[in-house]
C-alpha cells in the first residue's frame, strides 16, 4: 500500500521534513498547516520540492471549527475555506481535513452540521477537491467516528467523506468493527497513530504521547483490518504528535515511522516481508576498549580464559563455558572508551535474518575482512550497537565465526557460565524505536516497560526476549541524558552458584559493588533466610528477589569505562531481572563514581 506521513510527525523545517520522508521511502505527505505557514517557500515551491523528491501531497490539514455554527459565522468560514482552497490549488493537494468543531459557537445540531458540510463540499468540488471530515476525540458535539459518519451520510455530497484516525477512535474505546459499515469509497483518508495506555485527559494524551504503530498499547492492526474490509484503497498515513519526535533528528524518525508501517502491513496481510528469523542464543558480546589491561583483568577475575586471537584483527576471544566475550582494541576503540559495541546472535539462518533486517530498513554494516574471514552479516540497531547473525559450531552450510580465531595456550575455566542477558542504554529519543526494532527485525517479544527510580531522575527499561529466554536484551533510557555512564551497558552472566562465583571473583582481585546495609536490613524484614544466608549476602553485596516462579540472586562488578558485569543465579521459573533492586544498584554506582 502507499504510505504517507504528516509533517507534524517530524522535527525541523518543512524542507528537512520532506527530505527525511522521501529518503525513508514514503510515497506522500500530509502538509500540516503550521509547517506551511512557517516555511519561506511558497505553495508552488513546496509543490515543486515534493515533486523533485517523488512525494505526492495527499492531504492538507487541518481546517478547524467549520460546521454547526450560526449562519454569520459559517459565512466567514466559507470565506476562509475559499482562501485555503486557492492555496491548495497552488500546493497541488486535492483533499482537506476538516476536524469536528471544538468552538464554543458550535451547536448540537446534526442536520445543521450536515447542511453546512455539504455547502463546504460544494465549494471544494468547484476546485476539484474533496473534504474529509474527522471526529476529534474531544470534539464539542461530534467525538466518535460513527457520529461523524452519520453526518457525512446525511449530507450526501460526493465530495464529502470521512477521515478515520486510529488515535481518536481507540483512545475513546470505540469499537472499530463498525468501520466496516462505511463504504470504502467514502473513507477519504486514514490516519494512524499508536499510544501508550495512559489514564489522562485525551487532548493532552493526543498532543504529547502518540507514537508509531507497534510502539504503544492500541490494536492499530485490528483497526486497519476493519478499514481494509471496506475496500479502502488510499494510503496508510501517520499523524503522530510526540514531544520526543519533535526534538529528535528527522531522518532516523522517518525511518522508524516507515518501519512501523512495513510491520503493520505485514500484520494485516497487505505487504510481504522476509519471514522473521528469531535468534536462538547469544554467540558473543564484543567490548571495544582503548586499554585492554583493565578489561582483561576484570574478565580474568570473573573466571574467563583468553582462548583465542583473531587472525588479522586486534581482537581476543575470552570464554567461560558458553559465555564468550570479544575484546577489541582496534582503532574504533579509541573514540569513546570501553563499551559494549556488538552482539553476536545465534541464528538458524543468518542470511535470511539479514534479509529481513535490510527489508525493515536496518543499516547493513560494511565489514573490513580478509578473504579467508567468515562472511558474517551485520546490521546496526538504532543505538548503533552492531548485531551479527552467526552460527557457533558451523552448522551444515553455515560458517563458524570462531574459525577466524587462532587458539592460544590457556587453562580452561573451572566453572561454567553463560550470558543471561545484556543491558543497553538507548539514546533518550530512541527508546520506543529500539523496542519496535528488536521486535520486528529480530522477532523478539517485548515485555512490559518498567520505571526505575534513580537518585537523579527516572530510568525506563523494557526487556525483549525470545521464547525460551536464551536471548534477553534489556533496553533502557537513563534518567540523565547528559551523563548516562552509570546506566550504560552491562553483561549479566548466569552461574550455578552466585555466592561461590562472587567469592571467587573477589579472591581473584575483583571488586564487587558495595551495597548499603540498609538494603539487607530490609530483606530481613521481608523474607526469612537460613542461618547465615543473609550475612553472606551482606558481605558480598548480593541482592535478592523472589516472585511466584522462583528466586533471583545477583551482584555487580565495578564499572570499567561504560561497562560492568552482573553475576546472576536464577531459578528457571523466575522471569524478571531484579528490577526492584535497580534503585539500590544505581544509588551504589552513583556513590562509587
């Protein structure tokens, strides 16, 4: 289907918005009136610019407070409309959006509304234009889509139809099934937006918290299915008012927007994408660092052994059981200090996984490799983390990435471990984009978002996982965008006995994050422990959580650069991440800064 985006959904000047929409692959745009008024370009120049970019102008919007008003006021409204139609003729738009009135002059009279909208449509038809009437969720007298349709139907003018907006429909809890009673040819336009499920004034909800389909709690796909059953053949268009999007760079936001529509079309059977290839495990986590000594010391204390060296790059492989860490000291490591730069994802079909990622607009990363290196496919996540699709062990027909490494003498680690989860802090403006990316590109399931109290604000976190939990990635956005080092990135290692692992780490010279005694005093009040158990947790800085599925014990290392490690022991039935302990951990990290 054709895709469109309202210019209000993107930041920047109108020219910047149009360029971003075109580069992201949109077919058309809705020109928001405020964007036009603030532009130095004339309507004719905007029309030419859109044509140069391959964009159609699908809608001019909005025209407000038109209908069900006293005759004198309506005469002034028609004069205003004529002026806008003259402008639209120069702009090259043939459909105008008319919102249901919020004017205190409007009266509750459907017959009057129908008659005046019919007159407006007659004027529009003189210009060859159409009028799409939309029910605002906070409209003074018309606030539901079915009410707006009854007025359009009563007016009976061929140039008058309805505009359906998923936010206005779903935010009020209206049943979208009734959309199927509207003839498809009378649905002149479809605007789409998702939103988190919030208990607040609908106008404020709409103006600040809309998001792209798949990023909120609405069943946008279900609504679109109802619309398509009417025979609607117009564009899928995004109209998203969002404070974050208004501040973020237009280009990435437009890509995020287009990705949301590609996933939506897949969900409703209106578009085809390569099938998702869900990762089956974490092959490795790659740290880049300008100084390998502190990282090597930390890994050694954690029980890892340096097992191999890359044939042609300054990259070492460290292993402890199934947990593998690459340490890269190449030129890229000189820029931002120690950080988690890449994740290797076990995939049953790496090439197919890469094809889906590329189809969903994930940047494919060029790789500098020798002819004999394994041909690994990699894409960039929204935060810049490199995601490699690979197979460990060289399944039939699939190269083993470890073949690029040459073994070095080492003593095998005594105790096994595996990567339990990875935590990545997202740029403040890409939290929702990151969730949609990992869901749609990687086929992971998104858990509920969790708010965590940080001493200097609020941290949001949302985990994405595969079905069996062998891939868990916690996506967070920090409380302090200008100083997010404490919320940066960490690797959680699953061990059989966290007490033994913590003691071994400390005995090897590692420094565990100290936890305040008040925390363990509170544990004593909430739970019963075996003799000496709580004292051990206090000594080692081990945190504790329990839910219906089991128990979770965990502790943290000190931070190196932007990275720290977590040792975890989880019962199989425990599905969380110790979120209630996160404020204590964050406060302790602030103290140690």
